[in-house]
């Protein structure tokens, strides 16, 4: 299994220690692939913008769980796939924008993005992210036979819409020429970092509140103990006054 180089590992360690600049640098290095994947899976610019921000925030939350034998790029790509599939499962009929409005100018990619949801997902996972049929089927919680049908139907439609492509071999070669990464128009990293700062502030406020409340409760417990001790001593003194002395 491949590993990150020392520079990336140093950025990860700095980000774990709260260095926001290191975190931003990690995001800048991976944003094009994250955005391209969210856009291709959802075929919707507005949704891709939102999901890209969600991925960046989730990656910050989960950064401490990144294994040393895994690369940051592969790890955050997996988070991206998970977030996109979760969204697509929860939104059976998401509103897609016209493919003509999507940033890619490649007619082949437009044909791919124009596929129905399940066909597009299988196509993107298999051809762009190199998932096997078994892996893709597991992610979608469907049978392998269903995954094969979706992929083959997607391949058939894309080939039919692209005159220069006549076979699956031609299709695979043509896909290699498509730009893997895409850059969003909006500053999604800045928006994600704003969300992270807000979460940090809320967590800090909550932790301070809990700490102060615990201190107050400790003070109350101490006061109660002192009051009980004084009451005990007072009662003992009273009893000494009213009870007869033992001979």
C-alpha cells in the first residue's frame, strides 16, 4: 500500500495539532479531484458545491483516524464517494441541471453525466475511480448482477451517443483522455473552513460551559459538606446543653 511523502505527512500532523494553514494546504492539493468526483456522481453543480464542502468538513472531523499506511488523497476520495452516495440515497429524485450547463466541454463526458443516476454512478466508480463491480455493488447495496446491468446499459448509451466510439475498448481509451480534475468556480475551501471555525468555536464554548458548570457543582458540593459539618457540630453542642451529664 502506498504512503504519503514526508511533506504531506508533516501537513497532516500540523493539521491535527490545529494548524489551519496546513489543513488549507491539504485541501488545496486535493480539491480538484474531490470536486470532479462530486460533480460527476451528482451531475449537479449546486449539489457538488455543497457536497464538496461537506467532504472537507468531514475530513477535518475524521483526520485523527487516517491510518499511516493510507494516502490522504485516497482516504479523502473514499469520504467523497461515501458522502455522495449517502446524498443520492437520501434524495431519490435530485434536481439535475441541464448537462449543457456543466463545466466540461468534452462531448463524451457530457454523455456520461447525462446517464440516469444508477448507471452514472456505476460508470463513474468503475471507469474514473477503478472500483471493481463487486466493490461498487457493495457500496450501492445491490446485487452484482444488478451492478453489471447498470454498467453495461450505461456503456451502451454512451457509445451510442458518441460516433467516434464503437466498442468498450474505444470507450476505455477515450475516458483516459478526459481531464480527471475539475476546479470549482466558488471558493469552497474558504466556505468549508468557515464552517470548521464555527464548529470549533461552538465546541470551545460548550467545553468551557461544561467546565464552569462542573466547577460550580463542586463548589456547591463543598458548601453542602461544610454546612452539614457545621450542622452536625451545632447539634452535638445543643445536645450537650440539654442532656444531663453522665456521672
